[in-house]
């Protein structure tokens, strides 16, 4: 398949691995900030192949995993009202919060629907005009255009029974927090290719100039990832931090202008609570005043997650440390024992993009993973 098979070519991958090993005069520490990249790195064994040259650590690249506890609690409370249907992506149903999950709320009589798209929630509101439909909107800038389009479509249809519980988060402010952390180990970043497809790469230039850390826009196939790692190692070896794009077939310097315009029209930047990282300045998106009639936070008098609630997890769960790259999933005492995909203790084991789920699936010995 054009633009896919060539990025899965084993021989090309081996050549890149050999080149990275030759380039690296020391062991560099690089963080990817995309859960899809984490899964691909582990699935293809790239982390172990490069272990002597590059340590790959995993940042808060899973939007489901970093969604604030208060947002989850608000969605759960709304679902238990008799007149409200909460619609959201399937991954959100099993994420633990202080009073249980959305799936448990549904078992207790709450009205929760898993949908594939925010436009499905708009369609649901049209089909059921006597019920309030709240779409629980999570995700990075990648999903924000679709939820913005849902709001505009609801306005076009004149829907008074549709609203958005917006909990979108922005990637670059989280990278700023990680780069500024005391005793940070990260020396370079692999930027999420899907986010850069929407937002472009130019916004990273000031970050690189300030932090002196390279940022490489990277895709998801094994050759994509190895190209990104090679470019990041080269920049580190040359002591020339820069923004580089190794995903140019999809991500362009200024991103997708139509998608960015949708975001700018419907949303404004706000401070946002991230699970595991705390409140991040400019770390999220909220509806602009012009669209406040579709704002579920205002409609239902809810408290927006701009200040932290306690991170309610299993007492031995270290998901906050996993989400910030301070530890890897196997370093958590619950990993693979008390915490499994069937009985997750923390959000990174729940989501299909979570780092703990990736390690459980690809890095555990088959017997330990129950295979």
C-alpha cells in the first residue's frame, strides 16, 4: 500500500537501527508524547533494539489517561440524572475516578452511550429531542476539530438538547511542564504526528529555542519512528537543537488550516487540570462565550477542572509517575499483578493508547501476560 508498506520494510528498519547506533556516541534519552507511538515502539521491539544507544521514555501521550478526575466525575453525575444521556468514546467508560467509572454508573442505571464520533451524539440528540444529550469531549488537538464541528452542526440544526462537556487538552503546554521539571532526564522529543497534522510544526520553534531540546515530528510506523529517532539523535550529537519534520507526507509546517480555523472559531485556550501533571497553564480548550449555550459545564452548573482533585487510584498504583515519564510501567508494583487490562487500577492500563496497556501487551513474557 502506498505510503504504508514502505514504512514497514524490515530491511529499511534494520538499516536505520544500524545508523542510529553508529551516530550515538552516548546514550540519549528521548520522550515520545503519543500513545500510538508508544504502542508501535514496543510492538516492533524498537525500544529494545536501541536500548544501548537510546532510552525511550513515555510521556502523557494518552488523552484518555490524562483526563481530569473532576471531568470524569461530572460526566458520571450527569449520566445518573434521569433526563440526560452522556455520550463519549468507548475508552472513557472504564477509566477510574473517585466514585467509580462511567461503566459502573451505567450499571447503576446511568444513561451512558459509547459513540464513534461526536457527530453521532448530535444525531442522537436529533433522534431523541425529549432528552438532553451531553457529549463528553476528550482528546488532544486531533479530536478538537470534530467536536467543534459537532457544536456548529448542533447550532445549524437548532438543537436545544445538545451540549458539550469539553475536556480537550493541548500537547505543547504539557511538554513545557516536562521540560521545566527539576532533574528532568528528557533530552529530546518525538512530537505526535497526528497533532502536528492539525496544528503544524511552527509552534514548536519557540519551545526549541528556549529549552535547547530538539523536537522531531514523527509518524507511527516503525520506519517513521526510526527516522524520527535518527533525526533527534543527530541533532543531539551535533548540539544543534531544531524542529524537524519526519512525517512530511501528512504533517505540513502550518498544519491543516481548515481544522485550525474550526478550533479557533469554537474554542479558546484555558488553564486545564491534567491527571498526573496537575494544572497546566494554557493546557486545555473551552468553548468561547459565543458558543456558551452548548457548554455543559455552564448549563449544568458544574465545576471546571482547573484546580486539582486528589488522584484517586489504587493505593499501589503509580500512574501519575508513568504519565510523566518518571518511571516505566514495569516499575510500578501493581503492574501485571493487581493491575491488568481486565482489572485496571489506573487510567494508563485502561486505554488502548495507555503506556501500561502497551507494556502489558508487548513487553511482558507470554505466561505473565496470560497468553
